[in-house]
């Protein structure tokens, strides 16, 4: 498009200076014509680089999840092969669940036992109450006999031995009542210790059972999202451990992020929602439509890493490092006919972003990005 504008400018120079001779064609007009062409081209280029910036560094990024099992054990089944689309929740592999299944049965037996024991506590409480009533009645009887024996001994009608005997019996009865009350208090304390609807002892075993069931369920490793399993080298018989440095396989999420990297002074007019067009090398001749999602206002050049060393500053005779670019996150717009387009992870290309400034100049960038998509057909190597 720029060439067309310069060609039109040259036609006007030829028409007015050479054909119609309205303007004399001499050294001054020749220098002026060339200077005007250069100024026109520079003005157009510098303007469109601001109002419709472009990037030659567009990258398609997919998150990669290292699949690490929660539990350890021998692999009994690998349910998938690499490079096939998998839905979230599909089975990837299975680990021998025998020890975890037995653990669940063991805890279920403990739960049955402690549940039965908790039910007898109410019976024990009723028994303790009855026992206290009986002990209290015996204590009252001994106190009565003590009073009677003292009265008889005082009047000389009974021996002092009876008094001493009933004093001992009263103390024994008081001790028995106190012991029965203490036993009742212990039972009440256990009955008051509840977690939700269950006693503490039952809730504890239920929590252990839930953890054991979770471990048992974790022997089946499932896809964390829609995507592709790659590097599937695990096979039945391998022993897997839940260690981060030994993943079972790598899982590439189907959801993609498209990032365009632009110079820092190209971002002044870019806003979320601006239209964009992308020419990927993997899709020669095609344009992918997108919208600006956001600008990532951060890069590694501005990061200060925690360390015990004072950061170096560039010396006067050493040039400062070049300013790093900022990433613009783009969201692909799937239009009619775009469903068949496959954009692989790591795809590279160029992009044009159309701001709301000087929309008339957007046509120049549209022509350029379409020309770039056609150039992607060329394989520039000599072998």
C-alpha cells in the first residue's frame, strides 16, 4: 500500500512537472520531489506504527501441567496415548489400589466399632444415674443409722463400737457416691464432645475414612483439563511416587494464550477491545482475527530479585541493555469458517493491532499484514 501511495505521488510529479509542465522540472524541483517522497513515506510509516502498531513476535502459549500422582504405587493401566485430545476428567492411568482398598476396609471396621461404643454411652449414662441414686440412698441410710447409734450410745443403750462402725460406713458410702458422680461426669463429658452430629471419637474415624477414600480415588489419575498428553513414557509395571521431580507425564492444556510483543513506545493508544489480525507461519495465506485482552505491564528488566548482593549499575563506558518489550495478550475470535483452523502450541507469526486513532490509515496496515500472510508460503532455505 505504501508503494501505491509513493507511486501516486510520482505520477503527480510526472503529470505536473513533465507532462503538463505546470511546474518547471529543474534541479530544485527534482530535489524537492525526492525530499517530498522521503518525507511522505517517513510520515506515513511513523504514523501507522503508532495508530496501528504491528509485532513480528507473536507466540501461542499453552500451559503445561506436570502430572504427578498423589499416591504411590505400581501402574496397572495406562489409558491414553500421546498427542490425542482428552477431555477433562478422562482417565490417564491407574495405580494398584490394593493397599488403599484394604486401608479403607480397616477404617470402616474401626468406624463400626466406635459407632457401637458411642451408642452404649447413653446406656452407661443411665446406669450411672441409677447407681448414684442407689449409692445416695445407701448413704442416707448409713447417716440415719449413725445418728441412731450415737443417740443410743449417749443414753447407754448401745455400744460405742456401733457408732465407730457406722462412721466408717458413712465414709465408704460418701466415697462411693463421689466415685459414681465422677463416672457420670466422665460419660457426660464424652457425650458433650461432638463434631457436628457425631461424637468426637466417631468424627475422628470418619475423617480418617474420608482421607482413605480420597487416597483410594487418587489411584485413578484423571486429566486436569481438556488437552493433550505428551511424553507418555510411563507403562504398566512402573512404580510412581508423589515427588515433584518425577512426573508421570506432561499434559498440555487445550486452552491457549496468544501474546504479541511490542516496543514500549508502540503501546500508547492500545486499549482492551481493539481489533487485531494475526498472520501465523503455520497458517500461510490465512489471517486469524483477535481482540486485545490486556497489556502485561511488566517484564524481566524491571524485576529486582531478592539477594544479598547490591545490584550492578552499568558503567558509563558500557551501554545500557536494550529496553525489553511488553506483551499484549490477544483473544482469538472464532468467526465462521475459522473452526477448521488449527493453531499449534508454540506457533509464531506477526500481528497488526488497530486502535481507534486515524482509522483511514488502518487500510495500509491491513494490506501489509495480508502481504505478510502470503509471504509465509515461502520456505526460504536452499536444501
